[in-house]
């Protein structure tokens, strides 16, 4: 029981990772795919943040009376990865707008059929 | 002063130039500026390679923070060689870009097009130079995001869906890499490649490390279009603007192969890879890639798609070299990275010249054009010979080393597959030659003119390089062998 509760973050990471990845693979709607991709990436952010946690550690700010701090590096790393994620989402959505203009649809099957019928 | 900061300049110059290009007025100015930046980069890359050819290693501490805490740019013969490929292809592709981009990209978008091109160059150079795995991820995403944007600028609407598909798969690949890096960091507390190569062996028994390795191999495998993770590549290269097909086919997958080499041999180690099923997996996937992609290439009706499938097959050869893991195998992989950049660059340029005159890349549309565009046809023919691996061309050298590596390991199946791949290359290149030269042109059309000089000169530069490096192997094989010694000399 302790094992399960003690690793609560990691179980959530795995759950979100699988949910997001499944959404990307299974959904035919382009926007839903991007949403799935976001969930997938968020799970990795959570993973990094969880790794940085130090038992009984406090916020990594130097202050009197505290000697043990959480590791701030993974948090900084993931800040960069979040920016990358935002850029990817923005580019993905911009592409979807252009696809919608060109095909009049955001459903993968529909787009595929239009390309085949040419 | 410049020599000390050489490695950083190589990344910083295109990065700083990118926003400047975006603000330049439409017309020739953005192109001219990008061209000069890429030539400066080529000069720096040659200088850098010259500094490390004797096996020396340049370590650059970013911001003065000593590794392993700070980010380190660590240049040895391996990455200086790959950086030269990237900078060289960019420098040759840009003169070609002027006319081709004028025709394919709307005028108001050209400054942004060249901005994205420079960002892509920054990312690819950054990947090769950095010695920090997280920094590598960031550069990988810079190059990927800009290449999605570049591909989507193709003329047909299918360019959009191709870019979208690449975006989804590329992001999954990069996120896999990120997961792997996170797990490595959790185990060792380090992100510096050299530091990792010292710290990781103590934890090789841990399941976390095995998981991390699996994520990294699959993630990078997606980026390098390792069969069967290649499905994004044919569409992306087919519908991208001609210059982008040239640039990406010659650099993007090569850089990803480099990342795989670094991860497998430097960060982890050759012996660790052999202990896990990865070595066998590379062998099977390499063989599968060569055979399946070659067969697909034979059945294509679009010339650019044919070349794209051929690229997947060529990546298969490089993966085979990694699978052998021997000095000969890795030499073959490195030399083939260089040679394939030359031949695919030349081939995509030739097809791009045909597209420039015809507006179509369907093979049926090429009928009889070989006589009307003799220089383009000759370039395509010679580069095709190099792709097949005919003696006297660059392609022969890398195939030769690869077959030697297979025989050294008494791996007859791999040796036969390599030769079979060449036979398939004969078939699919013949399809192009037959259409261009042996079929008669449609009567009704007016004669098609030869491609303009600005397309022909870069094309022929690459063709001549294909022939030159087929005779003079001192440079390519010599540097590759130094590089392989560095890759294999690490604590195994």
C-alpha cells in the first residue's frame, strides 16, 4: 500500500502518458490528436518535476534554518520543455487552420478520401 | 579570439541572423543575407574540422561554467565531420534556392522562409556540436519545428498534411528522447555526455537504465526514419519545396544518425548495446529497411517519392553499419552519411530542376526530357550511378566498406542484402532514365529549355564531388577512421 501511495506521482505520470499516447494514435480528428499530444507531453513534465523532489526537502531558496532543498535543475529543464511544447502546439494548430482552409475538414479519413479521389 | 569561440559562433551566427532576415524587405536581400551566413558557417566548419582532424578535442564551456555543471560544447572528429556535412549542404543548396524559391514560395513569405531555413540550420548544427543531452533535445526541437514549417510551404495542399503528420510523429519521437534523458538524469544526476559515459556503467544493471535506453533508441529512431518508423518521411520529402527536399534529405536524417551513434557509443557504450537485444534489432531493422524501402521505391510514380523511399533504404545501410558495431562498420556508416548527402542532394536538385521547368514531379511527365535538358539528365545519371554504388563514384566507397564489415563478421545475409539493395537501386534509377531518355517527348508541347544556370551550378558541384570522393578517399575515409577511433576508444 505504501508502495502505491508513495509513488502516487509516478502512477499518474504513467496513466497520463498512456492516455495521451492512445489519444494521438486512435483519434482521427486532428485537433484531438494535438490535445492527446499535449497530455502526453504534460506527463513527461510531471515526471521531471517528480524526479526533482527530495524527501523532506524544501523549496530551493536559501534561507536560515533549512539545510535540505529540492533539486531545482529538473524544474528549470522542464521550463524549457514546456516552451517547446507550447511552440509545437501553436505550430500544430496553425497547420490545422491551413488544412481546414484547403480541405474544409479536420477529420483524417475525410482528408485522406479527398486526396485519393484526385 | 575567433578560434576560441569557433564552436559557439557556428551556432550563434545563424541563430542571430534568423530574426534579422525576418525583418529584411522582400526581394533578393533575405536570400543574399542567408547565403552569406551559410558560407561563413561553411568556412567555420572547415576550420573547425581542420583543428580536430588529428584527434584533438575542443571543449567549449558555455558562459564559463565548467562541465559537468555547465553546458559543454565538445568537438571531436565525429561531430566536426557531421557539422561540415550540414554546413556544406546548406552552402550549396542556397545558391540553388534563389530561382527555385522565387517560383515556389509567394514573394511576401520569402523572408520568413529564409528565417525558418536559418533556424533549421542552427538546430542541426547545434545538435552536432553540443555535449549536453538536454541541450541536444532543445536543438532537435528547434530544427524539427522549423522543418515542419518549411515542409508545409510546399505548393500542393498535401504539403500541409505531410507537415502535420511529421509534426505528430516527430514530437512523439522527441518526447520519447526527453523521457529517456529524464530517466538517465534520475539515475546519475548528470546531463553531460562525457560525464554520463563515466557514471552510467555503474548502473547498467538497473531496469531504469534499460527503459531509458529503449526510449532513446525508439525516439531517435523515429527522427532518423529507421524502418518501420519511416512513414512520415516519404510524404514530407515529396511535398516539401524543392530546396527543402534537397536540404533535409541530405542533412536531417544524417544528423539523427549521428545522435544515434553518440547515444549508443558515447553515452551508453558499445558493449552495453551488444548485451541488450539492440544490436540484433538494428541488424533486423537495417536489413528490413533496405529491402522493403527499395521495393517500395521501385513502384513509385512520383520521382520525389521514389527518391524519398530510396533515402529510407540508404538509412537502412547506415543502421546496418551501427549494428555491426565494428571499426569497419562504423567507418562505413560515417562515410555513407557524407556520400549519401552528396548523391541525394544532387538527385533532389536534378528532380527540382525538372519540377522547375514542368511544375510536376510525376515520372510520366518527364518523358523525353533528357534530350531537352541534357545537363540535368547527365547530373541525374551520374548521381544515380553513385546511388547504385558503381566503382569510380562516392557511393561505391561506402558500399565497399559496408560489405567488408559484413564479411568481417561472416554475416552473409547482410552482405547479400547490401548487394540486393544496389540491384533494386539499378531498377528504380532505370525507371527515371528510361522515362527521361528512351521515351519520346509528347509532340504537342513546345521544347522545354534547359534549367537555369543557378540551378545547374550547385547541382554539378555535388555531382563532381560525387566523382571526386569516389577517387580521393583520403579525406572522407581518413576522417571517418579518426572519428571511429574516438567513438570506440571510450571506456567500454
